[in-house]
C-alpha cells in the first residue's frame, strides 16, 4: 500500500487560534515508523504553553508551525529500515518525548528529562505531533496498546494518565488512604480514576469552575455503572477548604494529596489538608506556592513529604496500559467532546474555556465512537 506524501496538519500560532497547513510526509529513516493517527487528546499544558501564547522555554519551547498534539495514539502503517519490534497493523501509543536514548535519563526511560539538546524533542512541540492524519515516530518511543483499550484510551496515557500514574506511584496509594485531589481538569479526573483502581476509599476533589464541579460530581468510574462514582465528595475552591477536608476525614486530614491545579492557594490547601506523616505530590505546572506557606507549621512538625513529578517513564507507561486493561476502566470515559481535525479550532477553544472534561481530536473509527 502506498502512503500519501502530503497531509494537512494543525499548528498553534500562539494567539488562541489554530492554523492549518500542508506538511510533507518524509521517507522513513532508520528506526522510524509511520502511524495513522487515530486519537489526539488536548492537555492543559498545550493551552498554558502554546495555544494562548508561546510561553515555554528550553524543553517547553514550541517550535513555530510544528504539528501540535502531544497525546497521540494510532496504528502503524509503514516501517522504515531497522525496525525490531513493531509491524504494520500494530496499535500503539507514543511516549510524547523522543530522547537521545543513551543519556542517563533516557536509559531510565525518562526521555522527558533527556539531557541532549540535539535529540530531545517532544512530539507536538519540537517535532510533529498528533494533530494530523499521519505521524512519523521513532520505534523506541512506541508502546503497545492492549486490544481491550481504544485509541482514545491510549492517547491519554501518552501524557495525562501516564503523568498521574507516575505521581501516584511516587506517593503510594492504597486502600488505607483518603486522597485529596485539587484541580479537576482532565489530570485531576485521571487522578481520581486511578486512585479508585488502586483502592482509595475516600476521594475528595476541589475545583474552582462550576461546570467542572458538576462534571466531577457526576462521573462514574465506569460508564453505565453509576454505583461507583469517581469522587466521594467534590468541594468548591475557597478559604474553608482545609477545614472542609478535615471534617470529611474525622478531623485528621487526608493521607495523600495530588495537586493538579497549579494554583498557589490550592497547592497550600493540598499541603495543609494532609495529615501527619502524609505525602503530597505536585503535578500542576507553573505559578508559585502561596506566600502563607509556613514550612514548620505546614510540613516539618507534621512529618510530611512533598514530591514533584514530571511525566513518566516508558516502562511505567507500558505497565499502566496493562493495568488499565486488567482493571477494565477506560480513560476515554473522561472525554466529553470529540472533534474531527477540521474542527480542531473548536476543540482547543473548548479546552481553553474549561467548560468540558477531556477534549479529543479523532480520526476514522474513533470519530464515530
Ligand atoms: N507534571 C507534569 O508532568 C504534567 C503533565 C501534564 C500536565 N501537567 C499540568 O497539570 C495541570 C492540570 O492539567 P489539566 O489538563 O487538567 O489542566 P486544566 O488547566 O484543564 O486543569 C486545571 C484545573 O484546576 C482548576 N483550578 C484553578 N484554580 C483552582 C483552585 N484554586 N482550586 C481548585 N482548582 C482550581 C481549574 O479550574 C482547572 O479545572 C496543568 O497545570 C498542566 O500543565 C503537568
Ligand atoms: Zn501534557
Ligand atoms: Zn537522552
């Protein structure tokens, strides 16, 4: 089968708009595969760093007119020379940063932290991403998508779910834990879904936008089964949040907190509403911590531990996909809106408004779903 030589892809000029242009589909080099894109979901970081303005520096700097989209899943349609594991027809997710493969961080699977200025390139930032019908990817960046998961499930593992899973593994979540999640965008919703699967029983969310509070209150763990909700309680963001969380936890606070808003006050709430010996992970990016943070009062004297967590590694992404299949949960259940590529402008505008759950740009069978 001969593949097209050109395609129309979407890029982000940085003024809250989406633009389209024609891109050449190059000959595959050693170690490269061509994917037919099936689902490409939008992350909060796309809005923060690229869509509204080109904010990023260093590893977050967006290169002009790169095809956007760093959460892609698709099907292998052609293989370049030297491909070892994947073949045409395989269903795959792309780890969204291609690294040099040989620095210490790449060897740990954390291509996100690759130290090579020349070879570290994120899909949708410094090399072409998922907002086009085809993607040229490196074989070493691919992870197999289990049969029982959809491409829309897989796309979210490329960044959002992978990131959350990494953060939860750092702090450890089990049936022992009450968990607070601050910021209920797609990342916070993913945190709730995975905390449920890991056994947490008292999951409390805090969110600022009324539309998202509503979505978080309604969402079940599995579509069609209203008996298990994602959250036990969802609170509106406000000055009494710490007291409210304590009231929901017998006065103690939560064992674990997952901060997904990046808001300085929510970060402080996550720390203060965590009980003695508890653990907190910061996932939301940018901004600062409230000036009211008092380390001795808020952390040191209560023996708390604070983690930062950036994306995940390749093997953990593979492991998460296997577990999602075993738990029989679907990240796609968090998608509230799907668009064709020609409507990508509507998709980004909706995600930027926040009046949604996860937003996806889809192709072929995923658009019909
Ligand atoms: N650490 C990482 O590796 C990593 C990876 C992916 C995304 N991120 C970051 O994670 C964050 C969440 O991603 P997302 O896609 O869900 O983004 P998002 O912007 O859609 O979600 C953030 C949510 O926080 C809410 N919020 C704002 N102020 C609040 C407050 N005071 N209290 C409670 N909620 C508040 C917003 O209303 C919004 O719903 C973003 O900052 C994103 O850049 C980090
Ligand atoms: Zn992301
Ligand atoms: Zn590297």
